[in-house]
C-alpha cells in the first residue's frame, strides 16, 4: 500500500467525525402573554378600592400627595369605594434616629496634579426610619392578605450638602427641616406604594408581560438539517412575536403545527446514541418544550421535559422545564383560567353593590 493511501485511510475516521459534529446557537425571540393571579380568589372579584391613612404628625405632608393613585391593579377596575377588594394602607411616621456631623478630607492639587494640601468638608448625616403596612380584605369582611411595605429595621440615611465650616453643617437640618422632611417622606411613601403595586399585581393582577427567550438553532452549515432547521426557527420566532396578551393563541397554534411536526421528525430520524444525534434531539426536545410553554400547554411541555431527561444530553434543562411546567399547571389551577392570552375590558366589571355585576374575565 502506498504511503499516501495509508494517510487517507487514517484521515477517514477524522473526516467522518467532523461531518457528524453539530453546533447549536441561541436564537433569541420576544413573546407577549398575560400574567395570572398567584393567589386564589373568588373569580367574580374584579373591582377594588384603595384607602390610605396617615398619622397626625405626617398628615400635612400627605395632603400634598395622592398615594392611592399609584396603586394600579392590572386587569381590575378601580372604584372610589366599595370594591370587591379593599386595600387599606397605613403610613406611619418618618422618624429621625440620630443626627450627627461627619467630615470628609479632600486633597488640594495644583495644575500638575500634585497634592499641595488638604481641606476638611463637613456635612450633616441624619439616620431615619419609616414604616408602612397594607391590609387587603373583601367586601364581605373576609381578611385576604397583609403586606409589610416598609419596616423600621431598615435604617435610611440623608446627607446634607457639604460645607467648609462645621457650624453651617450643624444647623442645616434644623433650618431646612420642613423641606427635607417633606422630600424624604414623599420618597418613602412613593417607594412603599410602588412596592405595594408590584406585590398586588404579582398576587392578583393580569399584567401584560413581554418575555425575551431563546431556542436552539443549528449553526453547522454542513449539517443536513441546517437549512430546514433555520427555516423552522425563523418561522417560529415570527409566529411567537405576533402573539399578544389580548388575543387567543388558537391561530398561532395552527401556524406552529408544521414546525412542531418538523421537530418531531428530527427526533425520529436521529435515533442513535452518538453525540451528534443526542445533541440534535436535545435541540428538538428543548425547542418543543419552549413552544408548548408559550402555547399554554404544560402537559405537553412536561412530555418534552421528560424526553430531555431521557435523552441524556443535558438533563438539567429537562428538570428545569419540568419545574416550569408544574408551576404553569398550578397557576392555571389557582386562577381557574387555562390560558394567558385573552382580552380584558375592565369597564365591564361592576362592584358588588353596583347593578348588573359582570363576573367573567
């Protein structure tokens, strides 16, 4: 046998191995859906009102604000009073705990950047606390939930402007107490109300959510699935991008059927235990699991997650998808709604004491 022929024979396994490698790249997409309540309530409850109570000491500062306006519960109708839910907020005093003068030493430099001396700057430091709570109850008087919006265990700090003379720093807070207190109190109240808004929407709201996610696309041009795979992924992203929180996903499910069938065929066509076949099956299981998640089908998502685990390429992704499918199934059970895509007309909702109460979403 010629030496050249021997070299070619030795290279054949390497060439075949290279041809059977497959690279996967992340293909990012955007999709919209509606969040669902994480706490079970009577499904007919769709109106609410907010009551805010301050202390006698803080009442003058509270008059300049309307903190109840910042509490917006998505997917519900807000009433002035007598809603299905009443959100009662208690804003406590903002209290200074300590007032002291601090100093900062600053270097003085010349044009060349050389240190030629130092100077001392003084500022007043005020450590203060704030507390706020919220209680949620229904119109029947049933207690639903309590929330701590701010706690005195959290020490907050205000620093005055800096002065060259200590005496100026020592008197700054006293001279500007009303303005500083008003600004700090408003900041505390706004943070508390925004925290309340976010928690309420997590627990009871129907927010429009825009998610950024990804699927796997074949990056190896020589792979026989390269072209078909990329076409499927591009169509997938177009369909998912067109989905929104207000529209049914029935049309999207129909459009995605050929893509689903493509990924199913890949799993059937690449059945060996080679790394190439396990990796390409992994991408198909993964992509189908993602699809079924956004198509609101936790059971089919669970099937793909189980397939990922059994495929034995990346079991952790399969286990993570199993957890996501379980959470989605639980969310549907708690909210008694089996989709995250539907329109809401909040003006159609009536309070419990209004005529012609509307009880559907």
